[in-house]
């Protein structure tokens, strides 16, 4: 009662407070109350009898509708025995107020979730909302999680004896009906690393404040690779002030150095360079660093290159410029590769690594005895110092439950006077609503649950986690699916987390004007977001983050397509608005496969020409660390096609008009503000009447791969305009090169 009262302006209760939660009792009980919400007062007179709640007056059902007078709400768990297939009749209203198990549910009336009761689980084999039916889990005004402790879990199980006669099992779907699911919104579901995070670290400095974003201890999070390696999942163990940061340096010196391998190489951030103390005197194999500010040290991180490492060395500190060197650590297990040494040294001005000369004889590889002599000196690639400046207030960080397994880039990188925000995405995968599938054999069977809306229905799913979903090589079996709806501006997939999908995270199929925004997708095989047939138009696909933990996980054969056709965004229909999306770790980032589907697919086959369809707004997307292409616009030549309201082409796919004029689109299609880095390729084999405007490439294998093109119909356009192609020589991946077009 206290929780509910805290969200209302006025409430007058004329019954025991225990009845405020609409508890279903067997005896008749009466109560009345007045609620003032947003300036409007609603008077309710209600009675509970025989497992039913009868409301008199106007009671709010949700954004999907309002219950009429004398609505009878039935306790859903009392209407359907476990493993039975049950139907919510067209005139019925069922309320889910407690855990419930059913073989299957057909909804022709209203099935609503009680958004005030904590931790309800619905376990079903399938759920179908038929024409005119309504399934509501929370609402925009009262999302699940608005009240403390309230969560919703829908478990679509395998092995139910109940099967729908048409659609089978393991699905949640609708046909010309309404499905609305609202979890508790977060201010942001993803952010970027604001500073680099090193291998072994558990503290993440984020671009946005984690508390302000609505992130909490216990939330599942993922960190994207920035080294063409693996992205990793963790949980938030704490949100607190940082205990350390990498400290900046004021100077470096060495007892011995080669002219072409100076001491400065050990602190330049470049693993491809090193400091060498070759032929230094026995007491000259040392490197000292002056810190920019007096600091308390927590650790030193260094990387020796084999076989010239220091098996034994001292870490020494000075507390003032003229003070003596003091021992901070005596290391006797020095090895090639990265090594972390913990410290507890306060008020430090300088730090020095001093190699023990006698330990350097007969060094070898992989920790084995070898023949490397001591006089050959040291090879030190990098030395980093961590701690906190004395008196400095540290920023808030997210603390992970498990350490990072690789270095991750964060913040901005400066290259030749230009600043580039090359930073790992950090995504939040926790939601107050979870739709899950049976997963004990998920990875072996490649079978999860699927969802869909078809006919002239509406599907609106927000801030919900969907996990163990999709069914490999089964047509139409996707995690979230808008199927042949036509124009549907009310269809929304926003703020969701889709985790571990076997076949496509979000499919837009024969549907137009939908909103697909701010979703985070993790390890969704085949494709993250998919426009299926080629006639899809004017959908807003914006601000989504699609990450595969490793490209080999998500590059799988699917629906007759080879594994090399996996992508974060797979767009057979290009006439959609693709804005500010980010893809990391897939075979391809954003793939528009023109030549693979020259006549479209499915219902649109032979009625579209995807290679020649105009582009929607295409701006501000980022692809990085993809195995092959970042952005891949395969054989795209947009033309002046004429289409009907469903995107089917009436005319205009031909290269020339009837009077012999160039049929290329004018103004030319524009790819704006694209940012790609750490991909093998960016571009296309062939394309025309398509311009890259302000495209930025940093350390790609091929900054632009473009074999053939044409003279544009738009004589004012350029193939590439105001673009920046950059290469950081300290980055181990990428080359400075552009190929084509000819």
C-alpha cells in the first residue's frame, strides 16, 4: 500500500489497506478510492468476489485501451490449468497477478500483467493474440519496474505438450492484434569508454555517468573489442569513485639506450616500438619516469619483449626531485609479455625500474632457459604507471565482477592534428522485463523461441530483454519480428536487449514506418537487424548497438545464405533511415547485399530491384573491428524507381530512360559522416550515383575499396567529398590506402 500511495497525488481508502493491491479473495469485499493523477481524478467503486475483480466506473487498461464500465477482471492463474491450452474470450479480461503456467494461450480479449506485484513469471509453450486481442505488460505510464521489486519474466518453454495448430510452439505472436510490453526505461542503454581500459582492469571510466543513465549494481554489461579480438560480458560489482587511473608522465630517462631505440619508446603507447639497453654497463639497465603530479601509486604494468626481459628487477621510488631512491618492490619472477606489479607507495614524484644484471644471463623464450647474454640488454615495449594524484577527486567508475581480458581503447585519439573518438562501446544488457527460452540445449539444437506480429497489428516492445531466441534455418523464426504489416508508425522496438540469438535479432519484413531505436544486441547469429524482402520503406533504424563477441560466433549459414553473409545490419531494403548505429565484431558491419538479391526475396521477389532502390537518410554510423567489411554497399546503383505504397516497383529499374537518358538518381544518394576503423575493408566492389560525404577512416586494412563506378547523373556530386583517411602508426592494425574507383 505504501508503494502504491507514493505514486499518487491523492488516495482515500475506505477499506482495509491490505485490499489496495487488488488481492483476489474468495469472500466478497468492497472498497472505494479516489486517485488524482496528473490533475485528473478517477473514482472507482469495486468489489472482489469469487476470484474476480469488478470495476465500476472507468478503469485504465493501458495505452491499448480503456476498460468499459462493470469490467470483470478474472484472475488469469485460476482460469487455466497447467499444460492446458486456454482462451481469453473476446469479451473477457484476464489479469496476471501471480506466477502462472500454461501449455498455450489464445488471447481474443485482454490479457494484462499486474504491474504492482513483484517477481511474476509466466511459463508457457506459446501465446497468440488473435484479431482484436490485446496483451499488455506494463505501460508507458506504469512500466514494469516502476514499483520497487517488480519484474516480469515470460518463459517460453520447450517440451510443452500443447501446440498451436497453425504456428506450432515456442512463440509469442499476434495477428491483427496488439502486443505492448514496457520495461522500466533507462536514460541510456549504451555508452563509450571515456578512457582506455587495460587487460586485467576491473574499473571502467565511462563517457556518461552510470547513475544518471540508470545503471545499477548487478546489471549485466558487455564491453566491445577494439583490437579485432573478443568482446566480453560482465556484471557490475560496484559503482563508486575510482581507485586508480593511468598517470601522465613529465619525463623519461635511461641508464643506456640505442639511438634508434630510445627510452621514450617505452612510454609512447605503441606496442610496436621498444627501448633497448643493448651493451649497457651492468648497472645501466634502468629506466626512470618523472610523474606529472605527486601521486599515490597502486600498480605498474610493463611489457618486455622476449627473449630480452629482466628475470629479476627492482621498482624504486623518489618522493621528491632530490630525494633518495627507495625500494617499492623486489620482483624475482619477471617474464616476457605483460606483467602487473601491485604497489602501495604514497607521495611519489618518480619511479624507476632497475634490472638485476646477473639475472639476465641465459634468457630464453616462454620462460625457458636460453642463450641470450646479459650484455644484450633489455627490450621494453611499454611501461604504464597507475595510481591517483594526491588530493584529486576521482571520477565515478563502473567496477566489473571479472577483469578485462584485453586492452580496450577509450576516449579520443589524436592523429596528425585530428581527434577521433575511437572507443569501445559498453552496453547494458539488464532489463526489468525478460522474455526467455529453454536454454539447456540452446547452443546444440540452435532452437529458441520466436516472436512476431502480422496482419494489421501493432507490436510495441520497449526496455525488455529477450534471450535464447531465434530458430536457425527456420523461415520467420526471429527474436523480434514485424511480418507483412504494411505501414505501422505505432510499431516500436526501443531500448531492448537481445542476447544470444540463433537467427536475427530484429526483422522488418514487408513493414514500413516502424521505429527501431536504442536497442543493444549481443551475440545474435546471422544478422542483428534485417530488412528481409527489399520493399521495406521509411523505417527509422537509429542508435542501435550490435556486438558479436567474436566474428566466428555470429558468422553462420542461415536461410540458404552462406556464413560470409553475416552482418550487424543486413539491409535488402535500403530505403530506410539508418542513423547513428554502431556495429562491432561481425563478418560485416552494415551490409547492403545488392547483387546477392537482385530481385528481392519472398513476397517481394521479382517486384523490387534492391540494387537500384533509393537510400533513405544514411548518417553517422560506426563500424569497427569487423572481420571483413565495415560498411559494405554491394553493387548499389540507385535509380528513379516508381513504387506503390507497399514498396513494390512499378517502373524505373532500368539503366536508361525510354528516351535514352541516364536513369541514375539525382541528387545522388549520400552516405554522411560514416566512421569506420579496424575493419579489413570499407566500401564496395561496384557502385554509382552514391557519394561518401565526410567519411572518416582510421586504420582500416583498405580505407576505401571501390573497383568500378560511373559518371553520376548528378553532375554536382563526387564519389568522395570532404573525407579523412588516417592511419595511426602506433596502432598494430591498418594501412593508409584507397583503392579505386575506376
